[in-house]
């Protein structure tokens, strides 16, 4: 029998289903497979093809609807194949999709169990699917799936995926775990290229230069705001100061920066002139320019990850851990908000996630002591910005120079 005709295993089914639902990277989509698919063997004597693991990465153990779906992600409906959903919009947020995959094991495929598991995910997901070998899906399965509003994806041995049943989007409560994935898929998510600069002034300057008369990049250079224009633009979007799609547009928060600059300096051009005084300064921004530092603090506190970090650092302070190390913080976060902890701090590539997480989604604490496993935009850029606005006591550090056991994350002003 050729390899193409061999019965499909669960990891193979899931990889093909992921390719159908999430065919390409997008600024408004994010998807993770469960950590059980990161292991070397699926069943004893049945290794998982490294190419399949690569297609399924990144991995995380995300609880949705009282269980852990095989794959869960957030997708902009406008980018989905219309066959995949019975309706194309539900509110402003991109929908949360969950997949339960079933493949051949001991000669059979437990499709009914997969449908019931997918149905359970609808307590928190907006749509749920069973993915299974197409020949294993019966008419009875399809009837049950329609009754329970579960989508069915039939996968053949060539990797083609047929949409046998399309689910309807439903509204659901939002949990911390679901919020973590929606956060990743938003314009403010912690993607690999989120923050390239570690001083908040660089991001405040972008909406001012965009609003002023003239070319934005030229103005940023002329007023010595920042030379890395692309990083400044991307970071301004991640902080919610601009919407960066086909055209840049100021958000309500970005407009408030304009109002602040005009009120304080008389014009946006005069406000930009003040940035030259801060060029290459190493002094904490809140002390160098207190009013602007307070503005930056407000902007950074609007960033969803900041509130989570501050709340949990305050909790640790209350529990007599006033100066937790990075290892302490990630361990604490993982106990309460596991998805957020992993997505915020741990690099997303397959090898790192396999090092840090067991197949059951537990942390390997010893691996947290290696700085190379950490997400640079969080432990370097974001942490340094939180230092500059007076929230944290210490600067961030680049992962290759980071000692996570000695890297302190402490509130400057605990309450």
C-alpha cells in the first residue's frame, strides 16, 4: 500500500483540517494545536511526521468549553471560505473556532465521540467542527452534527478537505483562555514582530507625525523622533494608537495623543520638536518628561497585557513575593491564566513549545531558566516600556543576555 493510501491518523487529519480553516498567516487570525500533538509518537510505534508537527505548530493546552480541543483559533470571517460557516459575521470580534479531530486507531474512527466533544466546546467557542477521514463519516454522523450545530470536515488521503456540514456561528461567554487567543489575533496581539522598539516615546511620536502636514517618515526623521519608522508604525498599532490596514487611521486613543500635544505645545509640530530633547536619553521617561510619561503610562495601561501583568504582580506582592523573578512570574501566571502565560512569554516555534510544555500542557519549570525560550517583545521591549512609564522597577533584557532566575518583575508602586 502506498503511503498516500494509508489510513489517516489523528495528527494527519488535524494538520489537513488546519490548512483548510487557516490556510495562511493573517494579522487577524491566530491558531494553536494542543500540546499532545507536539510529542514524538502519537501511539506506540506510530511517530508523528516532523512535517505534520511543523504544520500544527505552535502548541498550547487551551481549555475551551470544559475541555481541551485538538485545535483552537481565531479567524476573521471575511477571510474564511464561505463554505465553512453558515453565516459570515457575529459582532465585531473575529470568531473563536474549535476542532476535534479523529483518525484511525485500532481499526476504527470514533466520529460520534468527536461530534459530542465539539458540541461541548460551543459553551465558549463560536463554532466547532469534527474533522475525520471522509470515508468514516456516516449519514447518521452528519444528522447528529446538524442537530448539535457542529461542522463536519471530511479529509481524504490526499489531504483534500470537504465541508460536509457547515455550522452556524453562535454567541458565547468570553473566558480568560478565549480572550488570550482573541488578543493574539487582534491588532494588539503578541506576534513575533509586535514591538521592535523599547521606548514609549517612539510610539507616541507616530500619530503626531501622521497627523502633521508632510510625509510621516520624513517628519519622524526630521524631528529626531525615531529612525526605525516601520517599527514605530507597527508598535503604534499594537498599542492601539492607529489602525494599520490599507491606510493608517488614528484611533480614539491616537486622537487623544494629538489633543495632548496641541494643548501642551500649541501644535503637533511644536510637540514633535520636544522629542529632540529626549533623543538617546537613558533616563526613565516618567522622570525625563513627567507629563508625556504619564500620557505614555495611560497608553500602555490600555494595552490588555499590561493590566493582566499588573494585577498578577499585585497578587504576588500581597502573597509576600514582592520581587518575583521571571521564572516565578511565568509559573504563577500559568497556574491562573495558562494560555495567556504561554502566548505572552514563550516563543511560538515548535521546538521551544515542545521544550517548555509537556504533552498534558504542564510547564517544565527547569526550561524556564533558559533565556532563549522567551519572547523578546515581552521580556525586552514591553518590560522596558513599563519601566519607562513607572510601572515596573527594572528594565527589560534581550533573551540572549537574560538570566530568568535573576530578572526581577516588581511593581514600582504596589498598593
